């Protein structure tokens, strides 16, 4: 056995995820690898001459080796090297080296995405350097799409491919967060900011009124659902975002919100290598533009109240101005995170395996919250025969969260006059008479005893195989079993604020689910003359079953954290849910001479949670590679392609069994001590699929030797049979019922423009910009019966049930975006008396405005349409700079247009309405009314203000424009080859380092 040190791919250091504008830590990483080459590998031991029985002559086999490099002389990793006409194949290592068994005169086919395929004749055992040139047709790149791998040049649909190199400077442990700013038309809303929380992903706008807007996630051919689960980002090779019907229709009822296809890393044949990567980082919480008052500022604010002379409450005295306890400082800290990953890969021509093990740990920037995750993955490919490929894999993860936070809001709301400690340094208990606000909660006090934790285990096993029937026909089988178990427990101590009234509480929640998935596909791929046809037909089955158990009890002896120690059982309940979907599917792509492209797909889905169980979905697509035409003479254009598509995808309701009448067991509905049933929901036996019809057109251009790249798309998405939980008469025993109620339209434009501004051997500077624009409106809604027997489509008012002083409502009305805010319109401050004002609008029978007046009586204000949450444009700007051994990568995100209701201002910018919590500072440009004639942004402030200035209105709707530095990485590549290290890189990186916005919240 021969040992040698080697070096594999450099990996990114973990960086801050929510922080201020500073670099957290300079992480120097030398991912030195011990590469073990056993005697079974060609490079480790020379293989003697063999006898070719087929030709019945003695032919000398030899280990042919060489190095594949690019035009700059840099070795290329992962290049496929095949002996033409045989099944012998290998891949280059991280330095571009390869070795393979071949005879003198054999032809080696050298192939790699983005480069022109090269054929080289074997003349000796040492082939030396083989240089690949960049392909003039980058659309020849292979991308993973619906159930297959296609050349990008032959695709007719709208999609974006994100390679692993584009993910290396994003350090989030969640897959969803990796996508922010990476593709036009894809929007990632940030999560809560807690360690391990993921953002929500929306592709091409909201296409439904109920249920999730999350896309479908597909992992290595397996449909996962609306979440990628606990996948380790380190395991990702690439992600493909499918947007239009030509790309998503083959997924049928699950593709209405778009599809994201993830491909994990696979082993390469050749010498075994071990990739070890460790990263460390820090996180600092930021409060954005929400700055709370200190003790002096709050005292001056109270003193400025219009009724300050008559104001009186316990402990109100001038000394309060000198009291200033920093609750933010108490509750927050510098969070620390670490990530360690080990990848072992290698194999022979027949068997390749990759084993990945990962560990991630983060101590949150808010005290009392910690996140930990373990991952492992084993991917193997075994080729026992030329016609059979077996691809087993196994994945597992363990996620653990320790959550001892009772109330994070206390770091904003607690008065700076109240200290967490008394004069002797002891922690002040809840509702202490020592505090100005004796009803407030001491964050630190509850942190002593209260605790909560949850643990999640997830396992996935795949057994996939391909059978090559002939050169054109292959049978593929994907078979997956997924198991998830989750347990959450919490303990609320009797001494704590939360447990005082019930003498403590213990809760225990457990759930588990299993999901089985299989698809059986027959693949066809054939080329004859100028014709090329490939396609699939197949069957797919997917089922899900879950169980939950939820219990809690009260009355606990201090320190006993089990249900058996509670004196009063409060609740014990559980659920069982099941559903299944089966499908027939097909998809075909045709190309003539590489110029004219056609695509067609059809899918029939059957789902158990419908009265009308089966739905049909299809797509049609076409494309034209104009640059391949003989008459096209623009040499500076490398690629010019137009494409168009039309098709349908579907959606299912957010609840199970809407076709059935559902009942609730209730003791109060029983008789003579026997429990009874109460109707909970009226069934909808005729409920059918929500369908989205998408029309799209696109343009792809590469120019100036592919140094300039442009992709443009236009789409129209019409959704019909919209599913909605409709209010119904309570006389039925239920107040809501799922129905197909209306139609919706999304139209949009997506642009992606990139270019290599400078490109030399020593210097590379590239810039990429993507832009997304989406317009949404409701085009039809269900009709309700009027008193005269006629039917009218009336607006529906929907609230989000948030807000201390009322919920920000939205209106569903034909012709308007579905996220249109609907509430009294703010009319500013009355300059005469400083009172808040709203508009009272008078309209005619047709809804046309004929008059509006200002009123300081909130009850007289009319509800108005006052903006919507969807931005006008959003996207990202990325730039990469490399000079010799230095490199820099930056990603900026932006959003223009769109409004956001600021609930925090309703509570902390309340004009004196609430005197039991701190208040925010006025931002630059804001001012408060003090005397008659003042033109002010804020009404007069009064102690216990009853002017209702903080109730729901457009006063708290703010523009959500921003420009954010999402990530920045600076690195240097050392040359340590003489020490046996082929590549060592030191670099620093950070995320969310600054944001420019006028939004006054977090």
C-alpha cells in the first residue's frame, strides 16, 4: 500500500449569518488530505500484460496516465476520461491527474462540462499534459431537470442552474438560504434569525390563496415535498430551479410553486481521497433600524407628554433619568458556530463510493438558544455488468435544539429604569415591587429554570438501478424510504413567571412519519441522421403516514421535569394522518440538426385527499438555436436561442380529507357520560385540483467568446379552481368549507446578465446581475347570494391575527393583488391639536371616489386599499475578482417597491398608549407634534393616550426597499506544492454585513 499526501477542494469558512458590518474571524484552512491508493488501483500497482480473449491475440495492457489542464495550465478536477468503444472510464483527481488501463492505439475521450470534448490517441503510458479549451457553446452544459439530465442547449423551458462553486461563499446550514440572490424570479424571505432556521422560498410569485407557496424539492430523483429536510449543504453538487410549465409539468400536481432539483456529490473513480474541512465563526445580532430608548431618553419622552403635569405613577421621580439598564446587552451575546466535514471518496471502474460525515454547532446570539446537527451520507455506484448500474445510498441526520428563551421580546419591551438585579446583585423575581413596571418579566429570572428542547432524527435509504436494454433503451428504477421522528419537551418552573399561575407546567410532544417513494421509468435516447429524440415514460407512487402524541400537565414540584410528576393532567391527544399519490408520466424532447427543438410532457395524478381524485397535466415547448443556422454570420454571437412553452401544473389543498365530513369528539356533546361527536367541517365531495396554466417565452444569448451572457424570460401564470377555505353559515354546524372559488394571474419578467469584464491569465473580473419582476392580481372569486336572489362576487377580508392593537387586513378582490393591504388610510397629524387623523372616503354605487375628508375619530374612517407587499423588482448583483493568487467574491441583494406592515411600531411607537414597555427612538426625518401649527409625522404624546393613534392603519405601512451585502469573501491561495499540499487557501467571509434601507423595523 502506498501513502501520499494530497489536497482536495478548498471549502468555505463559516461566517456570521445575521450581523453588523464587520468581519468576524480570519479562518485559515489547509484541508490537507491523506490519499490512500491500495493495490487494487492502477496507480498503486502496475497491472501486468493480459490476454485479449476476444481477439485471441496477446495485447499489452498498460496503465496510461496524464494530466488534464485548462488554457491557463490549471489542473481540472472531475474530468471524465473514457476509452472509446469500451466501458472503461475514470475521472481526474483534484490536480487533474488520471490513470486508466488502455492499449497503444486506443482513443481516450476527454469530456468535461463547459469544455470542448477532446479525443487523444494513446501513444505511450505517459500521456503528459492534455489541454482542454473552453466550449464556445456553454449551452452544451448538462443540467438535471425533470427525471433526466439534458443538454442546456436542447431545453425549451425556463430554469436556472446553480453550481457548487456559486454556493461556496454562503455559510448558512440551511439549503433554502443558499438560494438567496442566486436566480432571477426566486425570492427568499429571511427566517426568524434563530440558529438553524430556514427562509421561505417563492418562485414567480404567489399562485394560491391557501397552503404553502414553497416549491417542490427533489433530491437525487426523489420527491421530498415542500422542504429539503436536514440536508447538509456541503453535500450539494448543484441545484436547478425549474420555473415554467415546460420544466415543471412533468411533476404534475406538485409543481405549481416551481421545482428545485438538488444533485448531491457522487464519487469519482480513481485513487481514494479524504477531504477534511473545519470552519469557525461568530454571529452578532442586529436590531436594524429599531433603536430603543435609554433611561434618559425615555424619561425626557415621558416629561414631554402633553399631560405630564398631571401624570403620576409609583416611583416616578427625576432620579429615573439616571437609571439605564441595557436589556439588549443582557440577553444577547456573541454567538459562536463551528462546522466540521469529512468526505471519503474513491473507487474502481466498477465500484465508486462517497462517504460524507458532517457536524454543525451554533450557540445563538440570543442567550438560551443552541442548535446542533449531525449528518452522514453514503452514495455508491456499482457496475457489475456493462448493462447494469446499481446506485444505493443512505442518508441520516440528527438535529437538536436547546431553547430556554421565555420571551425574547423583553429585550425590547422592558423599561431601561428596571434592572435585572437588585442592589445586592440578586436576580429580581417577576412582578417585583422594585421595578417601575411591576408587571414585567425578568428575562434572566426565567432563564434559570425554564427549558425547552427538541430533537429530530431523519433517515433516507435509496436503492436505485439502471438496466441498459440496448443502446437506445434503459430501464431506471428509483426506490426510497424516508423515516422521521421528532420529540419536543418543555419545562416551566413553578417559580418562573410563566409557571407561577399554574404551579409549573410540563409538556411532551412526539411525532413520526414515514414516506415511501418509487418511480419506474423507461428511458429512450436515440440519434439518427440529423434527428435526436429522448424521452421517458413511467409510473410513480408516493405515500405518507404520520402519528403524533401531545400531552401536558400542570402542578409540578420544583425541578421535576417529567409528566408523571404533574398533579393535574391538562391535555392528552394524538393524530394519525395518511395520504397517497400515484402517477403516470411521460416527457419527450426532439431536436433536428441541433437547431429546432420540441418538447411535450403529460402526467396523470391521482390523490387520496380529493373527491375527484385524478387530474391531468401537460406541457408543450419549442426552441430555435438561431446561431446554428448556416445563414447566421454574426461571429461575435456564440449562442442565440429563442424558446416558448405552455402547460399546466396543479396543487392540492393544505388539509387532508376535505372531501369528507369531519367530526370532533367532545365530552360536552355527549349523553349520560358517553362522549359524542360534533361536526367540525362540512365535506366537499366535488373538490378538484387547483390548476396553473403557464405561458412563457425566453431568449438566451452568449457573445464575445461567451464573455457576455444574457437570459431573458417573460411569463403569464393563470391559476384556476383556486382552493379556499370559504366561510359558511354556522347553522350547518361548521363555519368554513374548502371550495374551488376563483382565478388568479401572475405575469412577470426575469433577466440575468453576466459578463467577464477583464479576463487574462492573471486577472479575472466578472459581474452578474439578475432581476425579477412579478405582477399578481385576482381575476375571479366565488359569488355569494344577495337578498334578491342574485349572486355577486364580493371582496373577502383576510387578517393575519397579529398585532397588539389589531391585525393588518388584506383584501381579496377582483383586479387587485392578493397581498393588497386593506385598512384605514393614515391622513397624518392635525396641525391644530396634534391628534391622529384618518381618511373618510365617500364613494358612489360603482365604487368611484367622490369625496374624502380627514377625521380624528377612528370609527369614522373607511377601509381603503393602501399598497401591497410584493416588490416591483428584486434580485441580486454578484461580482468575482481574481488577481494571481488573491480572490474576492461578493453578493449584493436588492428589492425595490413593495410595502411591509411594521407591527413593532404599533407597540413601540405608540404615542404614550403603553406605559408598561419601552419605546423606540424617532428615526431621522421624524418629528412629534408639540404645539399648534406644527407639521409633524407623529401625533401628540400623552400618558395613557386614548387617541388610538397606534391602531391598525396605513401609518405603519412602510416601503420595504433595501440594498444588502449578503456575503463577502476574501481569499489567498498559497503555493505549498513542495510540502505535498497542492492547494491551501486562507480567507475570511461574512454575511449580512450591511443593509441600506429606510424600513424602521428589524
